[in-house]
C-alpha cells in the first residue's frame, strides 16, 4: 500500500482553510441570489433523490472539496478496494463487501488472491436462498416435525445490527416466519426474547464472523440449554447425547468465516453458511449474515436488497467526483468536521421502519473512522470520525431538536423520507403520512432559514421573548427522499452511507476497515471475570477504582 497523503498539507486544504476564515453562512441569501442552487445541488442516486442545497456550501467550497478528494486519491483508493488490493493494512486483507452484491456473471470476473470471488459469492447466495426456501416452505422442520415459525439470530455488532435494522425496515415484506435478535450478554436479552417461544418451532442462527465472540458464544450456549430444557419439558426425549445432538441439528444453523469452530460448537457444517475475511463485520449484512432476512422475507427480497447496494456501487465507480453523491456527502462531512467544528452528525429518518438505522450507522461510521492513526501507523493530521446519532422523526422533534435549532453547536443532519408509507392510514379523511411529511419539510426549512428577530416582532412578540423565539437558521441539512422504502431502496441507502464513510476515511488517510479499539476492553473483561467470581489475586491485580467497584458488587450481589 502506498503511504497516505497528508490531507492537511494539500493545496486544497489551504484553500478550504482560507474559505473557512472568510466564511459567512447565508442560506437565505444564497437561495435568493442563485436560482439554480436547488438544481445544481440536487442529485438522483439510483432511486434516491438527494438534495444537498440546504448545506453550508458555496460553489467555491464545493470545488475546493472536490480538489481535496482528487489530491488525497479518493477515486484511486476506491478502485483499489474494488480490485481487491489489501487496503486493510493492519489485517493484511482485501476489502470486498462490494463483491457481495455483484450480479451473477459480472464481467470481468473478479479473482482476488487466487480466489474466484464471484463464483464463491454466488455459490453461498444460492445455498442461502435454497435453505431459506426450505425453511419457508416447511420442508425443513424441527426435531418433532413441526414447521419453523420463528428464527432467532444470535450475534452482536455487525452480526446483529445490520440484520435487525433491515428486519425492522422491511417488516411489511414479511410473510409468516418472524425473526428475533439476541445480541447482549445481559441475560435479560435472551430471557425476554425466548420467553414466549415454542422450542419445537424455533430455529436459532448463530451469526459470528470469527465464531470467537464471547457474547455470541455465551448466548448460543444459553440458547442450546434453553432448547434442551424446553423440549424436555414438552415431553421430547433429550436424555442422551445423541438425542441432544439431533435436536441441535434441527434447531441450530450458523453463519461464519470459521466453519471449523462452528463444527466444534456442535452445529453440523452442512448447516453452516460461510463468508470470507474480506467482509468486515459492519459491512456484512449483505453476506450470509443476512440469513435471518432471507428466511423472514424470502430470497427474492434479499436479492433485491443486494441489487440496491450494487446500483450505488456502480454510481460511485462510474461518476466523476464532482457529481458523485456519496463522495460529495463524505466531503461535506469533512468540511463540517475539519473546518466548521462539527463534532456530531444526526441522521433523522422520517420513517418508523428505520428506527434502528441510526444505531446501525453508529457501528458503520464510528467503528470505521474513529481512528487516531493512519493506515501506515503514523498519527492522523486532522480530526477524524464524528459521532453519529439520531432517532426517527417526529419523535426526535419532541426530544432533542431544540438543541439542533437553537443550541450553540453545529450539528449537520440528514433527513430521510419516503413519498409513500408502508401503511396508508387516514385520520378523519386526512392522510396521516402527508402530515408526517409536512413535518420533515418544515424542520429542514426551519433549520435552513430560521426566523429573524424582525419576523418574530412582526408577530407581536416583544422584550426578552424576541431573542428566545428567534431562530438563527443556517443549520445544515441533507434531504434524502425516495418513492417508498423498498428492499432495493434500503440497499441503496446502506451503500450510500458505506461510501460516505469510505470517502471520509480516504481523505483522512485512515484504515476504515479495522477496529483495534475494541480489543482492550475485551481482553480486560476476560481478566476481570475471575475477580468478579471472587479470585483474590485477580482482585488485587486491579486498579483502586475497579477494586472499589468490585467490593461494591461483592457486597450487594445476592447469592
Ligand atoms: O467487537 C467488535 C466486533 O469485532 C465487530 O467489528 C463485529 O461486527 C463484532 O465484534 C462481532 O464479531 P463476530 O461477527 O466475529 O462475532
């Protein structure tokens, strides 16, 4: 891998610094002066209409940002990723999630490190689809011969957040089999999610890229015990090792890159679906990790989702930087983070179905770009990843929007909305979805254009209330609009954010595909576990604060 280019020493960075020093945001003025502003900053990205016009940019800033992308080699790095170059330097791996959604027979064939990637991807996809069909049709049955009614995905991080987010988003496409998701090692999660399930009709999917993750393996063992216990209680014979293995064979399947560990757990490798080390956990919802989705919605829906991803991959691959939507959105984030002092970024879906989308994006963006060193190990030269957060509108409006409108911090926000609802309901003849969308439009308008003191006074307000009721405006937003939340549209949305994240990482010169920052906590948890159990040497080895907290725990823990 070549050394990263230091973004802060490029001429574009110098230009942007000068533009920032003279910057005076004026969305009211910019809109008044430029009749073409909406048109020049609105893009169609596959089925998504993306309106960037309410962002704090001028044509000069936009041009300088594009030059920054050119000078930091964003397009070259994207091409390197697609080709399978080992851009994940610390793990010496290719980064090929884009290969998971290449259509069958794509040309030229992708061969990386001797692996026929397209062939392998489609082999697994076909197997996944065939298995999903068997479960859906009832050909696959539980140990007592009953059809599966519930799948429970056991995974965490990328092996959970993607599937649960997509499941919630596409629920209207469900027909029959329901999915649940257990991720937390807090026993409450497993206890509550399985409480009302029938063991004879439940299929567990253990989803773990590495098949070493403490939370997932612990929960998988809990699930296995639950299965045996509940089957026994229902009068099924699970008294012998053989009977218990047979039960596991009917009620457990796995998704992993480590099929040997799957077998060691007791799951038949014939019932396991593989993927590869070049798929990062947070980029894996479109791999076999999506098995729960293929079962709940059917393989066709899953393939439509993948097609949506691919449409955006193609846009990024073939579109010049100045019109490349994910690149422009990534560059806007760089502008806000590095030049205008933003520390966070809100994602506000006007769709209840996307309730888990912000949480999904937190792993995608923050595990990818929360780094202080660059891909060659040298320190970063700029600030990196911002905090992503959000909640569906309009709930957020009644909670935290106050701070976005009138607080002292700059919080760029993405609004995501759909022209058509999943459930068209009316209230006394009034389309409720229309009212919902009116809120989306009202919020982006208020944030952009605010309300001046003169406008407040013109309404009859006087005194100190005038300042309190004034809205400064110039709060940047991006509006992403689509016809409806279909599987393809959802794939497009996810891919959009993947490539925004990629763009930022490329500009900053960081490896967006490793996550060493999560390792220390994992190691220490293993060291502290014996102290929790009362091991005096382990307790003595802790720092004073941890020792005091352990003492509190031991005092209060009921036997
Ligand atoms: O701890 C972070 C992490 O490694 C994520 O990157 C990953 O998505 C998650 O753990 C789960 O890992 P696995 O799929 O290997 O169980």
